[in-house]
C-alpha cells in the first residue's frame, strides 16, 4: 500500500462540462465528446488523432494524463500540495515526474481568479473554482492552471448547501500548458485535500469513538483507451455521495459511494445535462491504522461495470473535537475501460 507524503494533500478538476456533442445513453454506454469549462475530450474536427505524451503513464497516482484526440486517460504520479491561506486565497504546487519537470510550478489563486458560475460545477455539485491566469469570459483558453474547492458544496440545481466543512478542503485541479484552443488536446488533471485555517489548530488525530461520516466525492473520469467503442469518448467531471463507517481508534471499517453523476454541456446549448454512470456500487475496504488511513476500492461483479483501486484519507479536527471530518482521495479503474481519480470530504454525523 502506498503512503501519502505531505506533498500529496492537494488540488482542482473538471470544468470539462462544455463543448459536448449530443449524448446517447444506453445501458453502460455513454457516447459523447466530453468537455469542461472551456475545452473537452473527444472530436474537435477532421484532423487525425495525434499522440500525446500524457498517454504514457509514469506509474500509478491520483492524477490523470489526458489526451482528447485519442480519448485516452492514464494515471500519473503528479503530486499537488495545496495551502489554503484564507478566504479565496490558495497556493498550489504541482510536482510532476522528473521527465515532465518542465510542468512543475507554484500557482496562487485569489478572488480575482474566480470564473463564470458554470465552471464551478462538477457532476451534481457546485464548488468554487479559480483559474490562473484569470479568465472571466465564457471562453476558457490555455495555458492555465485551475483549482476547485468543495469545502462548501452546493446542489447544482437549487444552490442549497449540501456539505459544509470547517477544518478541511478538497477538490480538483487541472493544468493545460499548451497555447490556444488546440491545447485542450493534452492536459493533466488531479485531486487534492488539505486543512483549512481559521478554526483553531487543526490536527489529524483520529477520533476515539466509532462513528458515521457523510459527504461527497468530486473527480474526473474518462476512457483508458483499452475498449472499443469508447465508453465515454472524453473526459468528464463526476460527483457522488459517500458514507464512511469508522471504528473506535480511527480505522475506516468501510465506505460506500452513491451513484456517480457526470455533467456536460451540449453543443449550441447553454443548459447543463447530467447522467448517471452505470457502475456497480463502489465500496472501500477496511483501512490501515491512522494517521493516514489507506485501503482498497472495489465493487462486486454484476450486470454493470465493476471497479478496483485504492484510497487514502486523513482526519481533521481541533482539540476537543478530534476527527470531526475526513478528507481524502481515491483512484479506480472499471471493467468497461474507465479510469477515475477523485477527492472527498465528509462530516461526522
């Protein structure tokens, strides 16, 4: 089992909501050109698909290298360290594998980096996104680095708060380093989680009594390039509810994800659509002993796609209120050719 370094608590994802062609939903198949806030996966014209270096995995990690032209996404060990400095104030450092070190860098975000509201949405959730350089217009154009925080997550439709964290933040990140709209062909996307300031001295000490935690997952999912026809034919942001059961002493006994929902915008439309992915129920296995709780992700075999992967999580709380929240990250692959990374946050009930 992997161990999480300090560096790995980090980062922002899918505004891949836009530029989608009309979608066709049937059983486990979703045919669409996935998109996000500005660019998306899938077909961008008649040009032959071009290979992307991001398709070459440097090893398992909690980020994806994504090539839109070939609808291929692979795990990448990109580490992201996010420091929450205060309200609308973040610093994110991305550390790529050595042969991609030219993509390393530290990016700051403030209230001036907020995008239009549409790009705050991933799946069924509204978080708060930031883009550097700031791009307040409807058209998002590389190069840019972006981060989304779901410490206060709202319902996509009603806007009502569905999750409010005091001690932790979690979310997604993305980096497209090329220039112009064509640069959406290749990028890197990942997840992060970190402690929040202002609520006292936050500790990762585990709770001493058993409990149940409820919250949400936000992440990115796409084809791994091994199946034909494509399952998604793009890259999409997804969200899902999560319930975790914790033993006395802080080991995670189990966790269950609810339905995974993706959101996308059809070509020529300003309306977002959502769809549920046809996956068997995803669960967490029992964790290792804290301070970092780590274990496996799986789902039982059945009529829909099954999954397998790993997760990592930390507790967040203050003296007198230990382990009030859990935040972490996961990755999984599915039997019908999808790969996904996500981050999650949950509050003790």
